[in-house]
């Protein structure tokens, strides 16, 4: 592929950031710390044919994951790119998840 064509090439699904665990909102107690792990690489390894499909089970059992806060509610937060467009989603721990999805698109400020 020469450089001229590379500009229009958008690879399929790219996981830019993946975080798993307990996220703490700004309004909650300051002494309560977020307990999250970076799961960007393990998630990218699960992408097949530009799709990521996770079942209705705790994500702690996935390859490359562990439970950063045993006994507490967890979620999976993803920032991903699909065909050059940014997407973001937060999913509960035992919720099934399929990406990419049109509803996860982040509107660009243009």
C-alpha cells in the first residue's frame, strides 16, 4: 500500500482504552478511590472480524482480566475506534456487550 492510499484506509475495530472495575464519580466521597485495571490489550486480543462480543457473565473471568475489587459492583468502560470514528460505552459487569454499535458514536466537534 503506498502512502497516497493510506490516508483513506480505516482499519476495523481498534480498542483505544479499556478499563474494568469500580469507577468513582466526582460527587461521591473523596476517600473512596476508583479501583480499575487497564484491559485495553486483552480486549483487543478478543476482537474477531472487527467485532467484540462479550457474554452475560462477569468480565473478571476473561483472559487477561482479574477482579480489582472483589464483592463490589464493576463495569467495563471502553473507548474504541471503528472505521476512523470514535465510540464510547460503559457496560455493567454481567451485561452482554457487542461492539461496534452506532449508538456508541461520539459526535465530533466540527
